[in-house]
C-alpha cells in the first residue's frame, strides 16, 4: 500500500524520478518479484504512460485525462517490434472500437497533422502516434465531415539533443496464397456438351477432339491453357524498402527529415511484364520547429512522394477468370510450319513480334486480341502519381497578457496529380490450320488477323488532380489553480477545401468551434465541445447549425473509500452525449432545389412526324431541408488493477443518424411522380433514421520478471444496426426494411433443386425464366403461386462496415534482447454471397471446378451445384441463401521475431543501436469457408509476405 501512495505523488512531476530513494524501487521490485532495474523500467513506463500526451481534437492531453472515447497508440514505439508496410495495418488488434471502420460507421475522416490526407501516403516510419476519436464529444470540433469518427495520424518531429540518424532496410517476398481452380480443356468441353444437351441441343465437340485435348501431345493444336501455370506466373515477387531518418536540434530549433524508397515486383513472367510490371515509390518528409522569440514559435512541414507503376496494356487477371482453356494457343511454333507453306513463312519473316525467335502470336477469328498477345506485343504503360504537401503554423505565447493563454494558426496546401503514359502497339495474331503426316502434326496454313504496327507515339490519359487547402486558427487557455483546478478552453475556426478534377463543386468543411473543460484534482472531469458548421449543400437559411456535446468522468480510485483498495490503482467512469450535424450523407449539391430539364424531340405529337420539345420536372423544392444529425449517448469505464498488471477499458454507445434525405414516395400522392412520361415533383426531405449501438472493450496484461517481459492485449467490438425509420410501402410484412440491419442481405429462400418435370409443373411459377429439373427451387413466401422479387426475405448481415463481432489479439514476449510479437484477429457474424463468375457459370462462361458437383439425373441426390446451361440462368444466379456463406474467420495476421544487439557488443563506436528482425504477414486463416475468402477472381491473388529487416541508430 505504501507503493501506491508514492506513485500518486510521483505522477505530479516526472522530475523527481531520477532522485527517488532506492528503497522505493526495492519495495516495488519485491512486490512484483523482479530485479531493481526491471522495477525501475516498469515504474518509469507506468508513470510515463499516464502522463504521455495524446492528440485529440486541436490539442494534446495526458492519456489519463482523455475524454469522449479516444484511444491512441505510440506508433513509433510499436514499430520497434512491429515492422509494417501500411500505416493502419492491424490497428483493429490494438485499438478497441475500430474494425476498419469506427463503431460500425463507414466513412471516417483521416487527418494527418490536422489536415485531411491519405493514410496510405504516410509511411509507417514517419508516424509518431495514431489517435482514434470515436465518440461525438471527441469529434465535434472537427465539424460536419468528422461525424463518422476521426483517425488522427501525428508524424514525427525533431527533439532537442544530439543528432540521431535512424536507418532501416527490408527485403521480402510476396507468395500467393491460392489461385482459382478452373477445368482443363477436355473436361470443360465435355461439360459444355452436357450443358447443350440440357438445353435440347446437340454436342458441339466430338469425342476425338476432346481426347486430343486431354492427351496433351500437341498443346499448340489442342490447347489446354492454364493461366495460372508457372509458364506465365512466378512463384513469388520481391519487395524492398529503405528509410533514413535524421533528427535533432537545440532548445531553440529542432528538425526532422525522412527519406524513404520502396519497390515491389509482379507475378507476371512473360513478355514485357517480366521487366515492366513493378512499382516504385520515393518519399521525403521534413519539418522544423523554431522558437523565434519568447512569444512566437514557427513550424514548417513539407512532404513529397513520387509513385510509379510500370505495366503492360493487358488485364491479365481478368482474362484468367474468363478465358476458356481450349480457345486458342497463345503461341504458334514456327518449327511446325510446313517448309512448302510459302505464305506462312512470309508472315514469319515479316513479323515484328517473333517471340524468342520461335513463336508467332496465337489467336483466332473470335480472339483477335488477347491478354497474352497484349503482354508480348501490345505495348507498355506507366502510372504516375505525385503528391506534395506543405503546412506551416505560428504559435503565440500570450502569457504576458493572461497566464495560460496561447494562440495558434496552421495552414496547409496539398496537391496531388496522376496520369498514365502508354505506348500502344497493334499486332497480328495467327490461327493455324493443321494436318497430320505420318503421325506428325504440321501447320499447313496460317490465317492472319490484324497487322503489326509499332507507333512509337506516347499516349497520355487518365489525368486527374486533387488540391487541398486547409486553415485553422485557435485561441487556447489552459491553467491550473491551486494544483487542483485544471481549466481549459479553445475558441477556433477550422476549414478545409478539396478540389478534384471533373468535379464542379469542391468538397468543403468549415466550422467554428468551442471547447470548455474542467478537471478537479484528476478526479472529476467535465468537457463541453461544440461546433457551428457551414454547408453549401443546404438551403441558405439552413446552412448553419450548432453541434453541442458534453462528456463527464469520475475517477473513483481517487476517492477516499477507494484509496486503500488493494485491487484498483485506477478506476474511472465516463458518460458522454451530443448531437453532431453532418452533410456526409447528402450526396449532391442543390438537392433542396426543384428543377426542370429540356428534352429535345422527346415526344411525338398528334401531328404525324412532328416532334415536341418538352420541359420535364424531375424534383420538387424543399427550402426547409436541414442537416442529418448524429445523436449519441455513450458510457465508458477504464481501470488499472494490481499496479497496472491488468488494464482494461470498455464503452457502450448508442447513436442515431437522424433525418437522412430521401424522396419519400409513400408520403406524397401518386400524381407527384410518374414513370411514363418521366416526371417527379417530389422533394428530398429529412426522413430516414439509422440506429447503431454496441460495446467495445480492450484488456491488457503486462508483467515483467527479471530480464523478461510479457504483454497480452485483446480488443473487441460488437455492434448492431437497424433501419429505424424508412419510407417504404410493401405488400407483405416480411418485406419491410424498417427494423432490419443496415447491412441486411435480401434474397430468395431456396429449397433444393427441382427433382423432375413433375416437380417443376407442381411448383410455384418462376418469373425469372424457364426452369428445368436441376434448377434451384425457391419458397413462395406470399403464397401467390409465383416466384418473384416479392418473395425475397431478410437473409443475414453483410458486415459492410465490418463484421458484427470482431476480436483482436496482440502478444509481446521479451527475454533479454530477443522480442517475439504476434497479432491475430477474428471476425464473426457476417455473411456474403458467392456471386462472382467463379460461382455463377452459364452461357459461354469459363467453368470452375465447382461444375463437377453439378446436378444431373445420376447425381441428383448428391449434387451441390445447379444443372449446367448454355442459356442465361437468371433463376439460379440471383441473391438467395443457396449462395450465401458465413464469413467467420480467425487470422494469424503477423508474427515478428526481433533481436537487438547488446550495447556492450556495439561498444562506443558510431553505431549506437543495432537490431535485426524477421516477420511474416497473413500467415494462417482458420475458417470454414477459407478457400472462398482467400480467392481473388479477376484480380491479382492475395499473398503472404515474408520479410527480413535491419535497423540501426547512429
């Protein structure tokens, strides 16, 4: 109990830490069963953790004084044991309430040093801290566009002291996790014949042809193209990066610079893709802080990044998902051309694209362009992206006017542009006519389609730009009276504007803000934060509205009745409520205005041959349109037990997005709109209401023992959503979206396959086309004798803003200079549809291996896939529980093992610190539908990343 009183005294000032009597540490060490040195380290960490400053809205506060549901991680410290390639990687395993979104709301605002910027444009080595602002009170000062939460990334700055140079280098490989599995030519042709027979058609492919494709004796005449073969795809590709940081300074001036470079290759291994498919990025970031005099200080920040991606003029992965294996051979071997075929040899001798001196480009009359030929001869392209960021600020210490008074200004100018450079060649492809002489296949004739042309002309396209302007000015007051009364206040003006190419209106956010805070003896807290936003999306009289929020907290552990408690060394309860006005969900400008549009020659009149020009009404007017509002209450608890051996936090939140805009067809008479002629006098009104509620929590266990340290952290989020109010009118109660989840999946309920023609005849009539035995049979929910969209029901949650229940785990185990770090995540409660071309196969589609489980008369009892058809299968391939699957999964996301060389080994040389590490990303997935979730159809595959890195301090 003596230790606890000592700790409370020490929290007042860190200055006395080095002068403490050694008996304090001996007592702490004895209590926690550790050496005095380890006790000193843990006690220092504990005190510093409580007093560490965390970035919140427009200010920094001590971690122990956070309000409004805010959590943060010391990213620079985390990077010492957790190398990563993306700034927000694994954040869900470190911060509760975040699962890729914040509290189940998609569209959070990302700020970098106070201004809206891209998280992927900040390299991990540049980051000092990441704060996640969750509650209404925490985000209110940022105005309208922060209504769905804020992620604030604080970059590193220089500190006074000796110059330090940090160097880090990494080399790793990306290995594909899995590829889609498609049928080979012979099996595809066999099943395609079956599909034709199912449709009452004759076979298209002969048994002899199928046999030759299966035998594989001449893959040029009887191709069996596997797009994922090692002939075209590498086993892995490399990634390299290097970073140099230089920082230091005096009491008056501090500086920081960061130079970084990374490069990544590609899996494609043919033609120009072997050399051109690579990405490179070079980045620079620097800042300087200068104390100009006793009143004014200046900071200047600048950053630039240059990204280039080299590639080919082909969508290879899209072709891999659609190109049927038997269609053509990508290459035609010239050594199989008959010597007497003079015309074909003329083609060979005049070709500009003779591959390896051995092959012409293959194709057919129906495949005159293809991914293979494009990669070999179609030219190449480069995508270039440039970003420049500049911000500066002046801080004024006005304590000579009033103690605790300061004034701060900040301004930012960012510019980003991107464009594509390409050289587009045209080329000829060749279709071979084959003969067989004495058992030997030879090409007797070539048919040429197209011509070889290398233009040499560089084409520029895909040009786009984005410009961001930002400004903040704030008057701050912070003062402590009698060591117990802590008072803070902020009066601010905040604005940013983002202009983008092809957008007439710039995206703007402008608001005034007021913060008032009071803290009595770190025991009782109250925080009032409010904003007055302005939005041009609303009518002139409704463009301003006050967003008030209030947060309160009570630290019970400081009460007399808790001070002698042997379990809790910290226990604080929090409550918060507020209203945040937002225009985030207002999709466009001028929606409050009604308008007409001119239709040129839209209608025929009674006079034959004469057309009538009309002005058609498309929207009604609503000058009373107002902001949608986030209305919220939340409650939280945070605690530290057994001298912070165990720490935890938990929050309950309930919020409504109230008054979202719709054109409510059910609230107005039918004559307000018509579909023919196309007319509407219906305005947008504030009507819909969305509800979200849930609980997030975080638990950490930290223990030091002699030369070892152990830490286990767990985060979690469970949330529920509901469409609380909707403009809708349905015939059946089960169709209503009201009181259903916002991420509801709607579809038909299946009941197996039609077993025979009698089953088809006796079942409800499908309105989705002709059905036959082997097609999916659906339940007629309303009993009207037909299957249509009115039979769609609620099937499950899609988890579009993150899984309903998510967990994160992080483990640190350290022994002497060896550190083990691991991250794992779990996601539960959501569903998805198997609706890509890999699962939905009809017509001329490519067949995946799922076609093996198709329905036939012989397999009807065991079939798991509908009958095959060459027609369009609208009945089978639509949203239904037949295609739905659970996305529950548990992932071992990362493991890293690090070793820091002892300082005794390094001596007093130029290298002050040296470490090395190995790590792996996306290592294992445990899920029933693992194969489905790890597939990427029509794009590059998901990969595992294995990396080796070194770091040094000079």
